[in-house]
């Protein structure tokens, strides 16, 4: 496979802040939201980052899968590269058995209106949605930066046709 994805940095291992458990994080390059106060502004430039072969990411995921509980698609905005991220998410779920979280400044309701973004969403277990809003910042929140952002159980939401918030077991 010669397909590439644009990343802000190489696949990160051993994250404990981008979802539950120990996670791999894919930092996608490009974000149209450019939220003031974003913790990752270097990922905003759609012309920045580095092209990486998806096969290299798959190899790195395989080599580290036994030490991780899931993968998180973040950035930037993984939904700007929906086909590439879907391939990676599907591989992580079906071939390695990892859960998949994604972060996006767009809302669930906005994402399901776009067929390509919806296809990526179908491959995710959890979505943290909504723009980061500096005036609603709360550092005590788990897995999100501002109180307007939601942690959504994607599969339950798609099944019910409305947002279902994620609940830790």
C-alpha cells in the first residue's frame, strides 16, 4: 500500500490523557476551526506536517498493540482526512482489537451530514466533539478541555439517531 496521511508528528505511544487506559495517538495535520487557546496550534496549518505512509503507521501499531488499550485520532482534525483515518481506525478495531476515540471541533450533528465524515465516525467508539472554548476551559475535566465539549458514545448514538453521552463502566 502506498497511501499516505498527513501527520503533525509520528504516532505517539503511552498517552494517558487522550482517552481511557494507555493509548496510541495519531496527531493529524490540519484544522479549519483554529480555536483560540487550542493546546495544539501547530497542527492547524493544512499545508504543514509530514506525509506518512499508512502502512508504516500500521506496522508501528502492530509492534505496540500489546501495551495499549486503544488509539485516539486527534490533531488537528482527523475528519479532514476521513478515508485515511477510517482505514487506520478499522485496522485498529478489527485487526488489533483496540477501541477508537476521535476528537473533532465539529459536532456529531455536523459530522453525520457529510458522507465521508460519517463513514469515519462509524469506525469510532467515542467522539469528543465541539470547539474548544477558552472561556469555558476547565482543567478538571477528563478527556476534554472546555465544558461545551461532549464525550459521545458513537455506536449508541448512531443506533438511536441522537447523541448518547459516553459513560465509563
